[in-house]
C-alpha cells in the first residue's frame, strides 16, 4: 500500500508516487520501522526521475529554456527531481542535449 501525504500539491504527489513505485519495482524491503536505507532511497529517486522525465521531453524543454525552474514547471516535476535528472544524465543523453541546444541556437 502506498500512502501519499494529502498536504502535497499535485506535482509533489506525482513525484512521490513515482518514487514509491520505484521502490516496489526494485523489490525494496523496508526496515521494521518502515524506512528504506540510503542506497534504496537514492536508487528510487534516480529511477523516479528517469521515469518522470524521459529524454525526448528533456530535449524538448531544453530547447525552450535553460532555466531549471521553468523546465521543472514545464515537465510537472519538483525542482529536486529536475536537478537529480539533470545530474544523472548518461553520456548519450548529454550528447543529445548538447546537440539540441546547438540546433536551437542556430535557428534562434
């Protein structure tokens, strides 16, 4: 069972749900106090960020803005999720973003 804090806004709920689903998909097991260890939390954070922000969407928003707050709002994720996704890009993803930016600057 996943419980989401009702005080969270829509975007926060979306990100929290993706994070909790990542725990389930990874087969994580909580401690007797219902906590996950740091390694499990990090893995769930990264998996949720990758699922919420696919490369195509990231490239599209990167063509629109280089402001991370605007990008997060456009992609309907929290700033933390946006920062994590940007900070865990794989080499081919970085190349795709650089190429997208280069094409955008040529057109603009």
